[in-house]
C-alpha cells in the first residue's frame, strides 16, 4: 500500500518535472510565467491520444509527434504574440492566459467533454512482483524517462554552447545581450523546448491521468507551485519541487481527500514565508 | 555632536567588495564633497547611508542616533534626504505632485483615505514654495515628462529640500547640466541654510570645489584622503588617484 | 466640468430608472449582474491600476465571501449575521492572500495570487462536506431590508444600485485622497517612495485589504442574486474576467472598469444565446485587447476626444509593464 503510493508519487513527480522544467526555463530566461503551459500539457495528451487511437501510431512515435506539434505551437505563439509585446511582461502574461482559455475551448470543441483514455504501450503494460510488492511497469518507465530527460537537460545546459547561452541569459539577460547572444532566437528555442517538453509530458501522463477538459488548469497551478518551490530557472529546483509535490499530492489524496488540493499548496506558503526566492533560486539582488 | 558619523562600513555584492571599511565624520552645517574615480563606491556609500542598501557591517549615526539597522523610510523620518545620480521621479505626474508626494511622505496625512489631496491647501502651498526655491514656480502644473533634464535635476533638489532634512545627500547634482544650469544649481545650493548639512558627490571640480568646506577622496571603496580643500588638493595621493593611473 | 456633471446625472437617472425602460425581469437581472461585476472589476483594478499589481486570484476572495454567506445561511444564521461573517472571513482571507503575495511584486505576484486562487477553487471543489462540491450550495432567501422583499428583481436591482453607488463614491474619494496618491506613488517608483518616508509594503497591504472588501461585497451580492454558488465561481476564468473588464475598459480609471464590466457581461449574455464558446471569446478578447488596445476603451476614447479639443493623453497602464523606468541620462 505505502510502496505503491510512493511509486505513484514519484511517477507523478516525474510528470510534473516534464511539465515544470520547461516552465521554469522559460520563466527564468524570459521572466514570463507561461500560463499556457498547462494547456500545452493537455494538448500534448489529446494529440498523442488521438494519434494512437485513431491513427494507430505506435505510442512512442505518437509521443514524439505530439511533442513536436506542441513545440511548433509554442514557437508560433512566441514569434507572433509574445515577441510583439517584448518589454511588457505584464501584457505577455495576459496574452498567455488568453491563449490558454482559447486552447481550452478549442480542445472542448475538437475532443468533446468525455475523457480520452490512452493505453500504455503494450510492452510496458502490467507489472512485476518483487519482494512482495507489485511494480507497474509503465509507471516505472515514466520515472526512468523523467530521470533521462533531467539528465539530458542537465547535460545540455551544462555542456553545450546553447546551454551556456541559456544559463547566461537566466543569470543576467541584460549582460547576455551585451556580450552578443542573440536573445530573441534563444527565447524562441527555449519556448519551443519548454512547450515540447510539456506536450511530451502530456502524452506520458495520458495513460495514468487520462486526458480531459480542465486538465490544463489543473496542471498549471502545479507547475507554478513547483517553480515557486524550486526557484525560477533552476533544473534541480524543478526536480526536487516536482517530487515533493508528487508525494504531497498522492499521499494527500489518500489521507485527506477533501483537502488534498489545499495541502498541496502548503509547502509553497512555507517557502514564500521563509525563502521567497525558492529553495534553489538565488537571492534577488 | 557629529551630523553624520560613519564607522567601519562594509558592503559586498557577491565577491565584489564595494565598500571596504569607510570612516567618515561630517559636522553639523558642514558642506562635504566626496570625490573619487568611477566605480569608487560613492553612490553605494549613499545607498548605505540612506538605507537603499543594507550594510554588511559597520555603523551609521545621524546626530547620534544609530540608523544602520533602520529601513530607509525610518531614516527619512529622522531627517535624511537624498537625490539620485540617475534621476528618479514620478514621470506621469506634474512637478507640483512630485514635490507634494515628497512632503506627504513625512506627514501623517499620507495614510488618510477620506479627504481629497487637491484640497490640502496648506500642503500644496508648501510644495509650490519648495518649487519656487529652485526657480520652478511657474512650471508647477506641467507634467514632469514635458520638462528638460536640468529642470528635473532641480525638481529632485526641491523634493529633497521640501522635506527640511537635517542631512542632505546629493549624488552628482551637476551631472549632465549645461554651464548655465550648473551656475543656477550652484547658486541655489549656496542659499541652502546651514541648518541643513550637505554631503555631495561630484566630479565637476569647478563648481564643487568652491562649495565644499571639506573634501573626502574615495578609492576602491574606502576614504583615502580626508581634509580641507587645500589639504586634499595638495595631498600626493589625490594626484596619484586622479592623474597617476 | 458641467457637461461632465450633466452626463453623470443623466447616467444616474437612467440607472435608477432601468426597471422602467428595460423589457423584462431577465434583463433587470442582467442589470444587477453588471453592477455586481462592476464592483468586482473596480476591486481588481484598485490593485492593477493604482498599485500596479495584477491579481489572478481575486475570484478566490469573491467566492470566499460567497461561500461563507451560503454556508452560514444554510447553517441557520440570520441574514445580517451571515453577511457580517462573510465579510469578516473574506477580509481574513484577504489578509492571508496579501501577506503571501506581497512577498513579491510584478510577475511573482501574479503567480502567487493565481496559485492562491486555485487553492480556493480546490477547496470549493473538493471539500464536499462543506461546499457540496460540484453541486454547489443553493441559497433560498434574499434579505428583506425595511420589509422590502428583494426577491422582486427590480427591488434587488435597486438595492444593488445603492450598494454600487456607495462603492463608487467611496472608491472615488479613496483614489483621490492622500492615501490614493501614496498608492500610485508605490506603483510608479516604489524605491523612491521608501526613500521619501513611505512604508511601501503597508500601503500595498492596505490597498489589498480595501480591494478584498470590495470583492467580498461583490461576492455577497452575487450569491444573493444567483441564489446559488458553485466551484466555477472560484475558477481561474472567474479571476481573469474582472482583469479583462478592467483593462478593456481602462485600467487606472473609475469609469473604465465599470464600462468594461458592462461590455463583458453584455457580450457574455448575448453570446451565450448563440454560441457556447465563452472561453474562446474571453481568451480571444484578452489577446486582442492586450495586443492592440492596451490602454483600454475609456482612456482610448478620452484621448481621441482630447485630441480634438487639445489636451494631454493619459499614459497607458498595462503597456507600461512592470519594469522600473529609468529616465535617460
Ligand atoms: N547592486 C549592485 N550589484 C553589483 N555590483 C554593484 C551594485 N551596485 C554597484 N555595484 C558595483 O560597485 C562598484 C561601485 O559602484 P558605485 O555606483 O558606488 O560607484 P560610483 O563611485 O558611484 O561611480 P560613478 O562615479 O561612476 O557614479 C561598481 O564597480 C559597481 O559596478
Ligand atoms: Mg555614482
């Protein structure tokens, strides 16, 4: 019972990481909390689910296509909406919110009001029993994928030129511009990357959460909380924040179901009171 | 009693030690000039005195009252006012409203949500008077956005003087002004009564030197030379800092 | 000035006489709804337009008052006691919201208020024992002050109008007071305000409390009008609507949010007769307004009028962003 709950928590944390890593990067770099992020997660789930159900694409291929589609959507949004409002973060935030409402209605129109359930890939169905505990294979796979994505992201940020530029941009956008980094292209890349990750997360989450209207605004606050916990632009922060929230949410659901959503926000409140810049964020100058 | 007594003041940004043990004593009514090369830490020193930044260690006393631990707003109420090197005003408002806000800051009226501000005739008359002191009386109702740089400098000074501070910190009040404007500002500063102690940062020696009673030279975050005009000008270290490098 | 007086007088007469010139009870009820949302929009715009703080969680406060009222009435409290409790609980909630969200400003403030608003939504939705979950809570009785039953739509409308007029009057006094000037100062130059001797945090906190009070009043009226409250009242859309009303009408003015509320509510009522895609319309309007008319309708129109008669335009509020401005050297 407790073990399965723990596994579920880590799995949910993994999904949250896929969601919030991009959110955190975008926020760290552009200072824009992308309020469309939950919608991107949901959109990924719907697109991936449809590709699997109606087009009979293999699960992993569908996940990649969905991620690419959502990334493209993010790129379009960044280029044609946010770019034009450069310099006014407030206006950008409101536009991301407006787009989120539009996506929510659009999805309702296309996919209807019933939840879309997606089967896990056949190879990963079922589970194994070891040491008297049942390990559901797909959930374990999600955890491994989240870890792999974290490692890839970390390597990208730490080892590549692109990563160095992103880090420079997160540290000091002004300075990055001065030393000749093309910040505008960087913005588009990071926005696409974040959107793609969210879309991918949506497909990964579909077999567990299913995809339903309202998933967008259920996930969005979780991304916010993770980033407030972990600090903007911090990858380890996102990871730790995601796992913490994963545990609190799943244990809360079992122990105090009526207040699960409420206690989810308690760590955020604590962090805000004690350390407003987040657990892993740097102190504001 | 000293008007402003600073002892062992330190501040660093990350690893960068910007203020490294500043000691400074300014007598009541004194005109003190602070000079030093770019990046010497002069503005940072003002930020530490006024409370815009918190010092890492050291003490700042205003007429004997320790203020280093107080928030900036408390320091204003104790009689400390400042102007900014980068002009910091309320661009959407008129000159009069800018100065009124300055007066309001020290008045209990600022918490009052029940009366109309534009009916507070005493306060507004005071603000007009303060603008008159800097020669801007007839522009009082113009929006700040429609004024020249030199006029804004004077608004800054009017706002500071309006608060009738005991110690006034002026950060490069002549920077960016034309020769005529410099003369005007120098004249209006010369008229400030001696009840107000003035500490001024300035690069322009021509106007500043004749204003100063004493001069402190800052270099790498510390006061290196301190003395009367003649002493400082004669000191070889002053030459070294200004000419040697 | 006299032309303005005359216009306000005319508007007042039209508003008071609304039950006489609109066709039916449904339309009178829409009138009440617009007034209620106008109060709500003013509440949100006190923070956006005068403090430079965008809250995306105000539906949390609105519904906190509404739910408290509904729960208290359901528990058998009398009307005055229930209303007083609703105001008290909402103000306590506002204090918590304010204390947490004012840890930051700008974008951080938006994120924290959004998260706090979602908490309220989560409670409304999940705490079934108290809130009835998805089914919501019905309220059977409207109050009957001085023996006048507010169950009659036109009576309820006039009562709402009285509250609305009181709120607008108080709002006007508030924003033109010395405290209002201080608040605007913290919006434009917080650091400078601190150096001038103002307690910026306390000014913002106080403004947030006033804003919360207005949101609570609107929430209470809302429950009495609808005689029902359910989780969508606390949802993110419900928080976004007053923000849209404020910025579409004209943030930082008094007329702006009122006009914005009227427009949004009318569009919503008209549109819902034809399409069920309210969210699409809401989102689209948001994008269009922010991209093409950031200053809002009322200041935009004023600017056009003033240009004809030759005076200065006011600065847009939303387009100015949250960055601190530095004048050129
Ligand atoms: N907030 C800050 N964070 C990091 N470094 C800072 C900060 N403020 C100032 N510095 C650094 O501290 C040093 C001193 O700056 P300061 O503005 O005090 O110099 P200054 O003597 O006023 O120079 P100037 O004559 O150019 O005005 C500079 O190297 C500056 O880059
Ligand atoms: Mg300086």
